């Protein structure tokens, strides 16, 4: 799906709202797509990293109709008196660390989106936001850079962090971590109701990314291992290489992955969403799975390859001659281009129900 089609479906799903509310919601989503495309994603990958139009519309509608609560009087750390009087006002903060001093980075971002990108120098720079209602604190403890939300008042629903429909749209705060390409550190980043984008680092160690109700966008990154998962959000990845395991998982969202490689296992999975995988390899095992979503593969190679879905088709190409694969395939109520069984050196299985299997070999 392209950007225009996505926004048209979203607009149709929001038709019960006022024109002003529709425009604010559409502008927000268009900005999210633009951010991903500016980070280097294609239009299709940016759309795949979004929630479905129906799910996005449902959350936006619920949040728009929730009235703002009264401000609390508790002051925030490092806030001016003017900021303290307005609980919606975010104050920009920044912390710089020497990359050579860090072995661990741990970001717990509450409900704010996270962007991780290359720095222009050898410093690690964390830009974050705080306000009276949501107080964030960043600090360096030994060889670890930490970000924590230390106080939350008037807990709000999904998009009230980004919208106030009485005042119009508010600036959407985004936590940004800038790191040198050669940073060798473990990275852990977690948030809720926000996207995570990672682009550029070439020497990271173990990476863990986690969010809910937000997409994952990964590009041009090398690390020892990477485990990224979300719920109710899409996953888009390209040019990602891992020396050990690479795992990208979601539920209720699509997965679009290209030119990703693991020297051990590669796992791509979702439920209620399609999976598109292009030019990916794994030295050991590759597992691509969905429930109620189609699998489209192109140019895959692995020590063992397993494709699983239900009520949707499996189609595409696999590297190498068919004779090298030990094939096990099964479907019901659909044509199957593969033999049910075949002897070969490398295990390959393809299972679905109520749909065809159309796999060719290069």
C-alpha cells in the first residue's frame, strides 16, 4: 500500500469525526510517514511500519473525544515557572557523553517515539523532553546511559501526548539518540504508543527494541544480535546484518524486510498481517510466519527455511536448485507447486491452509 492509499483509507475510517478533527489526525499520520521516508525508508516500507488504517482511526477517535484534564500543581525538574503552569508544554533537554565511556544504553521512553541515528562527531547525544505532567530524567551511571520517566501525572490515552484538539496540534516530541557509527555498546530501547526508528550504527553489540501500538523502522545497521518486537504496529527493515540472531516480530501488523542477513538464525513473524521478504539470508535457520496473512518471498537462502501461515498464500522464489532442498509442504483447498516430500541436503517446509503455495527456485 502506498501513502495516498493509506491516508485515503484512514480518512474514510475517520468520516464520523468533524472536518477539523479529521484534518488534525491525517496531518499527524502524514508527518509520521514523512519522518520514516526522511530516514531512508521507501514509501511502501513507511506505510508497512504504521498501524492499519482501521486500528489507527479507532485509537485516534478515542483520544480525540477524551477531554483534557485539569493541570496539576506539582513542579517539574528543570522547568521554568511558565512551563510548570502548562502541563502540555514540553521542555527540550539534552545530555552528551563520550562514546568511549559507554558500554550500555538503556532508554525507557514512556509513551514517546524514539529515533536512533548517526551523530556528526564522536559524542553520544541524547535529546529528550520533559514537562510537569511527564518528568523524564537522563543520566550517565558509570558506563551506562539511562533515560527514565520518573513521574507521570494525569495518565492519558494514546494520542493525547501529541494532540490537543482545543488548541490545535501540539509539537510531537521525539526522543533522539545520536551515536557514532563505530559505537560498540549494548542498546536497549523501549516505549509504548510510539514508533522506534534505528538507522546507521555499524558496530553495535546486542540490541533490544520494544514498543506497543507503534511501528519499527530499521535500516543500514550492523550488530551482534538484534531482537525487535511490537504489538499493533508494522515492521520495516532493510540492510540489517547480525553476527548472531536477528528477530523481528509483531502482531496485527505487516512485516516488510529486504537485504537483511544473519550469521545464525533469522525470525520474522506476525499475526493478522502479511510478510514480504526480499534478498534475505541466514546461515542457520530462517523462519517466516504469519496467521491470516500472506507470505511473499524473493531470493531467500538459509541453512534451513520454514514458511508458515494460514488462510493465505505462500509465493515467491528461493535461491538455489530445488534438488538441494529437503522439502515438506502442505496446504488444503489450494494448489501446491512443491512436492509433498523430497529428499535434499537442506530442510525446507511450507505450510498453509485454504490457499495455494507457489514457490520457484533460482
